[in-house]
């Protein structure tokens, strides 16, 4: 039969009493002391446990606490705990600390007969510790102990001793300001102990090892969930809903999580993760508090749901509704009816595709599995998923109107606001989500969702109000994997949208033709987008990519700016898609015809601007990034083309004109492969291997640089004379004025290739 004991009363001086305890020894089968380990989860358990002990020993109205059952075998007066090692070790360390500060530490007192059989070093440490009294002004207990002459250097490798030092520092931090004399009186009170436990001496049940295995096959003796539940019940004990919580948490709500239990056949972790989601939503919704994800969950819950928070009743109502919403509900079916995966093009009209990396559309289950966990510096359960789960929860608890349309708008806003999805913006994002889902109110620009996506959603809202019959076409275009809800790059024309949408899907499907797509788009107009925050003061421009490995370049081009900011791109795209839709030939032929017809027109007028070269020579548009840096911030005859996956000029890149010349000549071995580094204003030369001479593309032609090898000097000078080039090395390409621009009237790639061919033939 069990008996209630304190740590002090558990010990007896009656050596004849068979089931009384003269000493406690942690048996060999037990693990090392773990409550003093380092780690977020252990830190939280340690802090929470010490909070409980502090409440029992300090303050004007202390309350007694029970630490549940401690099982053990008593053999000739020695208690060998099979369950309770961690709690007993912490109590031993607390008694030593309080007794030392109160001036009553006696190394012969019965309670000091506590040791470890796991390691000789740990046993020796406990013996030395009870004979040592720390000074009253000690700042760091662990350092003081390490500095003692009796502390052995090899103990730094003992995990139990190191964990004890960590716990002692934590105890010192928690109890340093406590009146030690009063605290000791409460600890030493064996009639009404401030801290007690149920000591259950076990009968002879075979070997201790066998018994330990039998007992621990049931799992943890006290789970994080059980600890939290006890604390939370105390936090809300003054609320009229306290009794509701105690009933629901053990019956109705636990049943909700059973289908999502982990491999341990427990739902504790799953319950706590969902509770963290609810708590964090309340933090973001609270006018006083912000998210405090670094604090233990019980501390966060106390701040939000405790009496000290004037909004606690409102938050508690949300907590109850957030759990009650799933009771007796088929949760997988709920999410499967609402959402489809973006990889399922035929998911059905009623399903909204989600674009999250996690392919599981059951966000409730995903939340239970990963909320609060981090991976690669980010949240496994993202801010976007948090907003969508909140939206579904609001709909379930309020039966909101027009939910599919509002949910679609929210999905689009989240996908168009990836940069904005961060913790500092979550209070505004949570508030905007609530207004959108509950009241249908579109977010205002500010510190929430992105301005371009809000602009897009408002434009689509007006468009659908005028042309509701086109909603299905619009939705299907939004659901495209590359667009992901953003249509600012498309003109909203009810008469043409369906045909343009189909043409767009055909273009994206035919990724083997993207090089011709890139050329054909340029025959319509200058569709590129200026990169950077200030389009008027840019150095680089975004085009589509010919490389199917970099599909998201299309999204970069067509999204992320307001409808007005994307007008030049959307006009060209609309005309391009109209051309595809109106021509009867297959796509590949249409793209080639568009390019050849346009090139013929330009050649008839001898107007060879940068677009002409980009269309005529596929090597000019070969970079997978689609990004061009232009000298002077203007597309022309001095360009740098970045490789796929690159956005800055901090690695090798191509000069598209020099690359086209080199490729036009068949990549002759006499020339270096033209890769370049540095800023776009740096001179770039197609270099001759033997002589070191080079050729640079200029606004008005080419410049030839002299050889670096002296013996080639005469050959180079003779070549300049033959070509009619002066000492400055500049060869001018014929040009004329077209509007405000000087444009080539002869093909500079052909001219450049002929120049290089001549120099190669000269032996340079």
C-alpha cells in the first residue's frame, strides 16, 4: 500500500523496520539524470517543474503539491526507485540548496543518504556535495562547485554530474530571492508537507530488471501533456469554463486526436501542437501580446488565458470553439472536400488546389504533426498553412457565407505574399484573414498581404461582378501551377480570356519549344520587366527562359507587381496568345512563322536593334535565368546574360553578342570560351588563345584589343590595316536613327564573325 511522504519523511532511522527507507540509491538499470540536460524541450520541463516547487515553498499563500507515485523496491532499508528517479534527484538537489542557504545543512541528516549506483563518480559527487556549504553571495552554483578542491576534473565527462550542475544553476536562479529559512521550514514539515509524493514499496516480483521492463513498457511515467493539463487547469481555475475544460479534455477532445495518434499510440504531442496553434493565433490576435514562441507553452498559455489578461475570456472562448469544431466531424473528409493538390489538374470544380510544399491537404493533421517544429531555419507548418487552417476553423464555427470564393481569395493572397509571410506581420495577417472569411471584406494595403496581390484580387472581383459567366475560366487559370492565383500579367477581357488561357496552358506544356516562345514573344514587343524596387533606375531586366529546368521564371515575370506595373508585359502576352489562338498551324510552326515573318520585316527596313538579334540568334536568349544586365540600365548592344538559378552578378555569366559570334563560328579552338565576371560596365573581350588579342562589342560596333604576346604585334597591325581600322581599334557597324535610337543597319553578329574569322586566318 502506498503512503504519502515528503523527501525528508521518507527516510527512517529505524534500522529494524523492513519497509522503511534508510537511504535511496538509483539502481544500475536506470538511465542518467535527465532533467538537467540541455535542449528546448528539457529546458521547458525543468523550468515548469521548478515553478511548481517554487509555488509550494515561496509566497504568502503557498499551496501543497503532490508529485504523484514513486515506485520502488526496498531491500534492507535501501529504496531503489524504478519510477521517480528524476523527481527524487531534483528534490535531493533542492533540499541541499535550501538547507545550505538556511544554515541547516547537516551531512549526517538521513535525507542526505542519497546516491547513484549507475556510476561511482556520481555516487562520490553526491557524498561530497552534502558536505559542502555554498557561500551566501555565490553567483553561479556550478562554477563554485567546479572550483572546489574535491571536484575531480574527470567528472566533466559524467552526464549525470553535469546534469546536476545545470539543475543546481536553475534552482539558484529560481530560488535565490526566496526566504530560505521559511522555505526549509515548509520542506521539513513532515506533518503537512509542502511537497509530497505517494511512495509505493513494491513486493517481491522477481528481479528489479524484469520489473523495470514491465513497468516502462507502458510509456512515460508523466507526459508533457499531463503536466500541461494540470498547469492549465490551475491557470483557468477561476473561469466558469474550468470544469468544462477538465471534462472535455479527457473525453470529447482526446477522441478527436485519436485517429492522428503517433507511433507511440498516444495523442499527447498531437494535442499539444494543435493547442500551440490555438495559443499562437490568440497571441497574434491580442492587442497587448505578440507571439512568444521561444517561451514554454505553459507560460504562453498563462499570459493569454490567465486572469491577468483582460482578453482571457475571449481567448478561452476561441480555444473551446477551436477544439469543439472537430468533435464528431469527419476531419479528413472535411479537408478533402474543400481542397485538392496542385498536382491534380482534374481534382474537380468544387476543390481548391493548394500549393503548399506539404502535399497533404488535411491541414489539421499536418498541424498536429508539425506545428511549432522547425526545419532548415523555417517553420515546418508555415504561416500560410496557419492562415488556411484558421480560415477553415472560422468557417466550421461560424458557417460563413460564400466560403469557397473567400477561401480562394485567401489562397491567392497567401501565394502572392510569400515575402510578407513572417512573424512580425502575422497580427495584421490574422486580422485580415478573419475579416475576409467572416465578413467578406477585402484586405487594405498596409503591413499585411502584398499590395500587388490585393490589387489583383480587387480587379478580379470587379471583373467577375461584370462577367460572372467567366468565373470557371478565371478560376482554372488561377489554379495554374506557375501562376498560383496571380493574374496581374493577364488582361481581363471576358471575350478573349478563355482562348488566351488555353493558349497559355499549351505554351507552358510545350516546354521543349520555350526557346522559340522567347523569340516569338519579342516579335510582339518589349515584354520584359525591369528588376529591382525602382523600375526607373534599374540595371537588369527579366525575360522568359528557354530552359524548362527553370519554370518559375515565368512566375517571376508575370506576377509580383501591380496590374498597372505589368501593363507592358500583359499587352505583349495578350497579343502573343491571340496569335497562337488564331493561327491554324501547330504551336511549333506558329512560333517559327512568327519569328521568320518578323525578321523578314526588319530585314526589309534594315532595322537591327537588340530585339532583332535576340529573335534571330537563339544563343542570345540561351540563359536559363532570363535575366539580362544592361550597361546604362537600357537594353542595347552591351548586355550580360546570367545563368539559370542566378539573380546577381557574383558568378560567371555570358555576353550574348560575343557568345553568338563564338557559336556562329562553330566554337573555334583558337578562341577562349567566353565566360565573364564583374559588373556589366566592365570591358568584355572574346579572346584569342595564342596572342591574347580580343574583340569587344560596343554600342556603335566593335573594338579590337592588341595582343598581350609581343611577337603578334606586327601581325595585329597588318590585320587592322587590311580591315581599315585605325589605331583606336574601333570597327564601326553601319547605323541609322530610328526614333531616338541609333540602330544597326547591318547584322553585327555577321560582321563580328567575319572580323574574328579574318584575325584567326591571320594567325592571331
